[in-house]
């Protein structure tokens, strides 16, 4: 039986004011790197980004199918939080995993107008009709309570100035029984592949990024944010403290990446 997932059908909400980024975040970081963001990510990840995207898409569809089966017809609204260049949504469209209804929407929200513009420019005409891109901040989501069955984010968590307020907002916009999926780097302080990954992260990645992008400061920030990021156990504890249940995390690529999942309790 083919999995189905329906997406939200709401009009675009107004954009809220911008949230303050982490102190170490270079001004205009994502606006500056938006034009070559996808290309550079493909190269510096050694192509692993393709596999990571696949794992997040699969988890999103599985969670959406579970939520929709309990909520009944018309359920399955999903939010891609920190959607960047809409890579997740574009991947769903390319592989025919979006529903057949022409009015269905997958909502992507991001703070960077340049990232959203870059993503919109890469949408096919069909995708432009079915992917809703919204500028907004994670700490003040411009959506009504209980709007979504699934909220997913990819490589956003390190860039948040404070995670508890964002978790509270996600809890608010999720329907009871809805799912949260977070894909993020593991802590760069953990030795991986006998230290080869750590050497690549701290020594080679900045040099490679310098060759690919003029925005070297942005990729220096990437390294700093990975090294400073807490271990997955701490992220899971924050989700439990926010009221989420069934909190789990799965290491990918030897723990370079972790996929976290959690569920909003029923009722």
C-alpha cells in the first residue's frame, strides 16, 4: 500500500520580526551563502547529504502516515522549519512523494529571504503551486495552535539562539499525537573514524569551503557551531523537558549526523 501524506492548505501568513541569532553567528550569514549553499553542502559533505536527505524524507513520510491514519481524512499537514533553499520539499516533489491533490501544500519556513528566494527559483512550475515558502522565525511561528501533524527541521538546531522557546512553539503548533523530527550534526567533540572526521572538520573543511565560496566566515561559523553543539543525549533531554514523549535519536554516518524524533502526547 502506497504511503500518503497530505499537506496544509492555508494561505501565506504575514512574516514576523526577525529573531536574534546566536552571538557567534556572522551578520547576514545565510543571505550571503544562499546562491551556492546547495552546491557547497554537496561537496563538503562528500555527497553524504544525499543519504541524509533520504533518511529525513523517509522519516517524515512515516511519521506523517502514522499521524494521518489516526486523524482521518484531510490530516497530514507538515512544516519544514528552517527550510533554507527548500531542498526537503523539492526532494519530495522530484520523487513523486507529494499527494496528487493540486491544492495541497508543504509549508517551509525560514528566516533568510535570500535562502527562500534561491529555493523558489529552483522550483518547477508544478512545485510552485504546491510548496508554500514563508519567511518567519522559529521562536514565534505564525501559525495557529494544532496546525500540523509533523514538524521537521534539518540543520537548524545549531543556529537557534535558544532551543526551549522553539520547542514550546513546536509543541503549540503540533496537533496532539503529532511528530517532531530534527536532523542535526552530532557534537564535534566526539572522535569519529579514529579522529579522521575531526581532522577534516577542523582543518580541511574550512580550506575546502574557501575554495568553493567567498563567504569563508560562514563556514568558519559552521565548524564552531558543530564543535559547540551539545551531545544528542542533551538534545533528547531538552525535548522531554518540553513535554515530548517517545523521544529517540538515531546516529547516521557513524554519528556525524543524528536524527531525533519525538511525539506530542495525545489529549
